[in-house]
């Protein structure tokens, strides 16, 4: 089931990257264009997913894979899909910064319940960093939502 999920994610990543090629990398004003982030995110997703597939195959060959029920992986996969759909729906009304904080914290909590303090710090630091890179440095403009004063 892990390998199937990784293969599906790899296919999605390739399609995401391919779709990003349809948009210009830079605008006429030499600013980052709409194809910039889909290409980078899609490319990184492809690399990470290929690495994950390699690790999964290596574990199977070494016979060190713990026998977890397929139901557990299925539940996790459905949870990630639902959280991602919720993130996309809340992006505009709540604003990118707040929606990213909630999304990252929820995902981290799902996979790492023991380190709540780390999850909280990480889910605050990463969206703030993304906000400064996109809104301040690149002047890209993220949805502000209820945080329209930023």
C-alpha cells in the first residue's frame, strides 16, 4: 500500500510539474511568473517521491518492513487528502498565513503526536518564512483573508 501511494504521488508530481511548464517562468517585468513555483514544487516532489520509492523497495528487499495493516495506511492517506482539501478551501477566507499554520500543524500532529511543542514551533516558523519570501522578498501576494491588515 505504501508503494502504491508513492507511485500515485509520483504520477501526481509529474503531472503537476508538467502543468507548470505551461506557464511562464518569469513575467515581462522580470518578476517571478506563475510557472515558477509549480516547476520548483513539482520538481522537488518528484525527487522526494523517487527517493521515497527507492527506500520502500529497499525495505522490502531487506525484509525489515513492519507488518502494519493496510487499513492504517488507508486512514492516513484519506486524512492527508482531507486535510489538503480543507487547506485549499480555507486558503482564501482565512488567508494563506493562517491556513498554512493550521495545515502544517495538523499534518505534523497526525504523523508525530509525541512532539507537540516542536510541531507548534515548526508550524509557526515555516509559514512565516514562506510569507516573508513570497510577500516581502518576491512581492508575490498571498491571499490575506481575515488577516487583511498584513
